C-alpha cells in the first residue's frame, strides 16, 4: 500500500533555476512520460525541463498561462491570459494542432483529462462552472458546460477514473468537491480547513494531493479523504497547479510566488531501518543534505517549532514555526544551505522541547 510507503518517503527538492531560460510566471507543470520531461507554463511561453535536470528550454513558440494536460502525445493548454483559448500541441514536433475559445467563459483555470475517451475538463474560476470538451477532432472541439454552479470558486481539478468522478478544490473555504460523471451532480467530499487551495492530483493508489497558500504546504489526503500527511519546505511559494507522475512517484509543484518548480519524491527510500521509521521524530538521511527531511507525527493539533542550533548555541535555521494539524509531517532541509558541521535540531511541540543531533557534510 502506498500509505505505508509514505511513512518513509525520501523528499527531494530541486529549484528550476535559470540555465538556458528563465521561468518568469508559472502556474502549471505537467509530466511528459514519453520523453521523461516536465512541461512548464510560463505566461507568454512554454518551457520544458528534462527530469532531474536544472536546464530549461523553450517548448515550441506558443504561450500557456494556466492549467495544462499531457494526453498521450499531445499537450493541451489554457493560453492567452484573460482572452483565453484552449490549444493542443504535438509533443514530438511541438507544433500547434488546433485551438478554440469557449463562448461565455470568464477565467479558465484548472484542467483534467480522460485519455481513454478523448475528454478534457476545464474549471472556470470566474463563473463557478466546469466545461467538458470532446477533443477527438483537434480541429473541431465539442464543448459543453456540464456544471453551471460549483458551489465555490473552483481551481485545480483531476479525473478519478476508478470512481467515475472529477475531484476539484475550492480556492476559498477549504472544500474538496466531486462531480459524479454519471449525472454531473456535485457534492462536498471534505472540508480541509485550508484556504486558497490551488492544485489537486492523485496517485495510482487513490491518494490525493492538494496545494494551498494558507498555510503554504502540500497536504496528502488518503483515499477516504482524511488528512494523512503534510509536507512543508522552504521552496514552496504560492504553490499553484501540481502534477503527480505515477511513472516516477514524483509530485511536481509550480510555485507562482517565486517562479520555481519543486519536485517531491514519494517513492521508497533506501537504507532507513524499521527502528528509525518507528521513532517519534526522525532526521533522514543523516548526515544531512538538501534531500534530507524531518519526519514526525502528531496525534492532535499542536504548535510546532523546529530550530537548527549550531555548536555556538545560535539559531542557524528555522525549519518550522506554526500550528500543525494531527497528521504525519515531513519538513525538508532544502534551501537552507547549512555549512558543514555538527548541529542540534531543537524541537518544541506544545511547549515540550527535545533535541536531536545531526551532521552536515
């Protein structure tokens, strides 16, 4: 079960730093398994980045502002800012194959897809609606408004094939909602208590991931939509659309606040013992690097402070300082650039303080 695997996942963080090109305004990222690369929306352009690389290059000469979907050998995008159109591109040649506008739409934002039936869905952030588009013919998209009232401001959306439904998140109010594709009725699945929820996607085991701005984090919801785990890292900034690559067990997050892409690896770590995994608080791997994280679990909501203390007794970094919900938690060391040396991780949870030694090499 993936839920058990996630207890000991290895968290990786990579900033999409400028090399060949710069990310100047991103809202979405999608994984292309055919070429093992990520496609990144960049406002007036589309960028691409090979998996594991920090080098960026242009994808064709088109634009992409908001949601995107990779479907087979095609890329669908929301393009044109507020004068929007839905475009389709060939992933091999990078050429545009077709384009259409949606009459009456206000602010197209999130996108989901059903490759087997040549369908995509698009949320309208401004009109509180959802469109279904038959993309069988690239030159003649068939568009239907299937939800006229989403009961909230809809943002990210994903297709849950196993349950014949769409799952979308509400920008405000904390709601995660569903569309039953048998009759297009909508209902609330859960109220997360989060605010400004932007993106949503799911893995092959039916676990859902959502990105929120307030608080800034990734939240893992188990298949029954209970909160299973939260992930925080210094690299997250107004996290927007997210894309889970089932081929590599990696979640890609477009950070609209600092124009970077964060990659979180949710596969099995190598070398962690059962004893380490069972501890109340674990630093792994130790010695610590950018790929290391602090793992702990709360049985009730609590105020948490994770401070890195150097050998002179000074605070070298603050990994976490906020109220956290009852759940499993991962906090990344990425982005703190700690000098080589010995440190203490001073952890205070609801006023109770403990310390754990670690090394940076």
